[in-house]
C-alpha cells in the first residue's frame, strides 16, 4: 500500500519529521504530578487496573526510585505528552529473567497527543538507552486489550513470548513481547 502524498512527501515521512521535533528525555521531579495524573487517568479511563493498581500508577516518585522515567514533551510548551518507565534491572521489571534484558512499563500517551508518534519515540528512547547500557533484549508486558500498543510493538520488531505471559493478580493475564537490541 502506498501512503497518501503530502506535498511530495508520504504521510509516513511527514510523521517521521514530526517525531524528530518532539524532545524525549529524563523526567524531572516537577513532572511527577503530570505523569501521575496522565498515567492513572489513562489507565482508569480505558479500564486498565483496579483501585490498588491506580494508586501504584500515581506513585511516580516510587517508580523513579526503581526505573528511569522518560517523558516526551510538546516542543512549543514543554508540556509532558507521554511517559514511560525504563527498567534496566531490579524487581520493578517483573518480566526480566537475565542481566542481558531491559524492560519498560507504564507507557502512556496523552489521548489528545495520540497519532503524533509519541509512544514510538518513547519506545525508541528505551531501546537506545538499553542498548547503551549493554542490554541485548527488551522485554515488556501488556494487557490483552491494548491493541494499539500491540500494533506499535509489532511494527517496531517486537514478537510475542507467550511462554512468559504472567498474572500479577487473579483475573489479569499480561502478554509478554520481546525484541533483540
């Protein structure tokens, strides 16, 4: 399928150019309130997680002690458009099974910013940082109903690892994806 033309550029090329303009970097403590609001709000509004998990999602300071928090910002305002927790080691990465693996969790994009490549930028930033840290594989777990996320992961070269699917609590079964880096 050929992408529609936009003044001589494909829609994909226009999206890639747009990606390059969104800065991604470490979250600052002053971002924690926005990250908490965004993460807990999106998970709640889209039906992912019970009240106990929503409290965990809102504990951004605790998450920052266990993972590297990355944010994508609006280039004009500096507002946080999305966030992810990169796990290079430790218990916060429940799906990691070796020192060669990194993971990411709690990838979230503001619904108003979806379609701008924010999620892809955050995943690519995780891959780059993990590679720089000497990791050889990125592993993640995701809810069954997060179909847009699954499409993103597959487009970026992730494959299912059904033998590592797991359940954090009764009634919840998470799917595991991985990619060599």
